[in-house]
C-alpha cells in the first residue's frame, strides 16, 4: 500500500524497538467465477526485514474463496519503517 492507513491496517502504528511486535492479518477474496493462482507474499524496500510474512495465502483460491496471510512488524530501529509487498 503506497498510502499507509490505520483504517485499512497498512499502518502498523507505534511499536517499540526490541519490546514487541504488531501482527496484521490480511484477507484475499476471489469474487470471480474461476479459481485464481496466488504467488507468495514477499516484502521489498529499505526496511523489508522489519516485516515478516508468517502465514502465506493459499496458492490457489477457488471461485468465491477466501484466504489470509499474516504480516508481523518488528522494527529494528527507531523511526519510520517502510516496505511494500512484492
């Protein structure tokens, strides 16, 4: 997400370095009439190591199906930390 927001959970908020982490669960819904293939969720960017995908979505999502993936934010330094999905 190029516009992080607390409303859509793409802004992880304030997390203290070395004290805790913030986990977000994202849902993918296939609203089409056919199955779709999904690749693994990866992180890119200067601080990609601060964001760990701990649960990958299903590799195939049936028509009308739902899958989730989890991202854990555990900052390694003070200040704004950014990454994008790949």
